[in-house]
């Protein structure tokens, strides 16, 4: 799926998807800090990641949760973000491999994808699911 038909810039798509994920992930009475992988803001855009995402509140409960802080870091500065990059890459690769079976495959990404599936349960990662055991892990397919 392509963002071009829905957003004027990739930055607008990034902000929109970030806010969608955050808003749908905050539980009632929960306060979260969002740390995202750095993505350069275009000079022409008046929208900043930190203020856009910090304005998110949850959808559930009488006292929906909120974001108390948001920031972006270069993944090279944080081992945790590097791990998230690897996991996201494995899930994304699984989506593409499932949707476009004839597309060239990367053996390293296949190995990461296989390892994720072995630890979280589903046979394919190319569908929305949430697993509670052995560790919480969820995949959501977002549409514009």
C-alpha cells in the first residue's frame, strides 16, 4: 500500500501513523512516553513530531491515558531502538513476502522473521494479531 494517495508528504504520513498507533495503544489512566526512531522533518512543514504526538490521548475509559512526553532519537544512539528496528524489519519483510511472493527475498530478513514467528506464535506475521504469551507482541496492519 502506498501513502501517496492519502497524504501530501511522507512526513504527514509518518505523523498520522504515529498518532494512530499511540492513540490506539494507550490504556485508561496510563501515561506514556513515546521514543521514536528519528525521521527528518521537512523544513516546509509546520508540524513537529514531539508536539503532534504529545497531544495524543487514549480512547478507552472515563479517564483516557495520555502521552506525557515524546521525542525522536537516531537508532544508532540507542540499543533498544536498534532492536526495535530489527523486529520491525522482520515483520515488514514477512508482510512483503506474503503479499508479493515473487519479490526478491533477503536471507537475513527471512531468518529474523522466522525467529520472531518461533517466539511469538503465529505462522505468518502478515496479519493483525496480538499474542500475550510467552511475551506480549502485537502486529497491526494500518490503512490510511
